[in-house]
């Protein structure tokens, strides 16, 4: 394994960091002596920083660049659209490309016929989903969500996001209508049980808690990530999501599947709920939907979405950039790429290869507690003690920074910030995966020896 460039951010990245520090709210971007680099351009799985130094990206920029960074077909579609129309009046005088994109998106969605609300980011899509649930179930303000969940940081989305550090500064303004129930985190089972002998006891526990808290007299919906992303790439045991959907159907609770992270091939199927043939009432989509342009969607069954009623000229839920023509053009191109390139199938194949390589290389290391994943959504959980499963967030942070010095971009995640999160573009090659595994093995080994 060779180092791709000299260690640490270059002079231009350091200069840009100093400039950013003076004009941006300090909470937004983490700025340290050896972090970050500033991106200049990208293609496929490769990124070049402001100093022209190359990196291998194993994040797809927060799981957005599923078709690969700066895919030429998406770039061409945006440029072509920009030449004719940059902005339309999405809910008054829509751009011509909007219905074309919505028709294409609706055709690939799982289950029943869908109608869609477009928006700009994941939080917006979750806001739309929560409003849809309350429009349909006006007497039931409650929502059930899960420990470890991340659904966004706007007020509505934050109300169903679990992390206490995100919620605490704004707790006085958050609705207290969310019940958090245990997500099936098998490596750290909240019930202290062992899968599969447990019979997925966490689902039975969740059902009991919802019923004890009021059931369908109180709750409109259950919102769930089919695989938790920011919570640490936590993959539920097979059958858990199916049983959750069956419970929701019996109790007349709407099931909201947050597929903002898992959608568009990330887990080896176009949508993660397809692994168990689950047909959620509402789907939240984003990230990989356009391959890089800020666009998201809330898609519900036609019968459910009609509960909103017909517009009389003043929409009760809209935004200035709804159905932006550039985003719709990018989305059309991205959907075409997913279909013709079979990226979901590729994700499944390359994900198995990635997991096998990681397990062979990292399992022998005493600081690696768990390696898990589905498709190209993989987590490596670091611990100080395998026996006690003590989280090692400092080790995770050091690994991320040292990997960057060696030309590899990875992210940290997990409820204890001790998980190395790997979500490369779905076009990642075996050579790039091998480089990633070699770097992680070398970094962790060198840290252990110090």
C-alpha cells in the first residue's frame, strides 16, 4: 500500500479553513489543525482537494453520490436544463420537467400506486411525512420512533430524532408526542438477549410499549429506518421489519419508512424495504435520488395522499424551490442510470466482497468489536474491550484523521461515535475497496502498537 499524497491538509485547505472560521457559525463545520480538506472536484470514487491532492472516497458524500461523483450524464442534464430554465414556480406554474421526473420516480417505487411531495432535503421529506400522518389521523398526535434514529434536525424531524445531544438545546420547543422504542441493535441488545434464539424479542417489547402508551388511540404512525445509518449502520435481523409492518397494519398505524439513506440501491435492492417485501404507507427519499442535487421526496399511497385535499390556490405545505427544474433534470438522469447500470445489483455484489475483505483483515484486531452491513452500507464498530464492548470514540476519530492523511475519506457514526461508516459510491471497484481495507488495517494496527 502506498501513500497517495503528502500527509495533512495542504496550504490552500488551511487557508480556506481560516477564512471559513471568520464567516461561518463555528458549530457548523469542524475545523482543526489536521482537518478538513476542501474539495475541488470529483469523479467516480475519486476526490481532489483544493491543493490538487487525490483521495479515495468511501462516503459518497453522505451516501449521495450513489452513481459516482459528477456522473457525466447527470452533469450534462443539469447543464442542459440550466441553459433553458434555472427556476420555475413549482406549485403555481411548474417547469415542464417536473411531471416527467415524478412519473419516472413513481414507476420505480415499491408497492401500491404513489403520489409524491417534493422538497429540498431529508428533513423536509420527514416533515412532509409527519404532516401527512397527522392529516390522515388528526385525532392522534403521537408518533413512535426508535432509539438511535436520525431523521433530520428541523423541528418536526428533530422531534423523532433520538440523539439527546441534538435535542437538548431545543427541548423546550419540541413536541412531546414521540415515544422512542428499542431498535434491534443485536451487537448491543437493549434486552441483553442473543439473536436468533431471542425470537426477535425486541419487536415484541416495542409492540407492548406502543400498546401500553395508548396504541392507535394515541399514535398516528411509526417511523423507521429499515437500516439505521447515522445510528451506526445497524442492520435489523431478517423478519423484524416484516413483523413491524404487520403490527402497524393490524393496529391501523401508518408505517413511515425513512429511506433517505438506504434508498436507490444503497443496500443491494433499489429500496431497503424490498428485502422483506414490505410496502410502507409513506416513503421518505433523498440523498441518492439525484446523485448530487439537493432534492428529496415524500411518497405516500394515492389513497393516503388524497387526504390532503385539492389545492384551492393557497397550499398549506409548499416551498419556493418545490420541483426545481435542475433537481428534476438531475433526478431523471439519475433514475435512468440506476435502471440501465443495475447499480442495486452491483451494490449487493460489491457489498459482500467488502464485508468479506474487512472481516478477514480486521477481525483479528482486538479493537474491532463488530463488522456489519447490507449492500454498500457497512459499519466497523471500534471498542477498547471486546469482552465489555466498551465504545472507543477517540480511536474512531484518530482512525478517520489518520486515514485522511493516507488518502482515504471515511466517516464516523454510531450512537457512541465509535463506528467507522462506509458508504462508497455504488460504482466502487475491488481495487478501491482493497485500498480502503489496507489503509484501515494499517492505521488501526499502527495505533494499537503505539
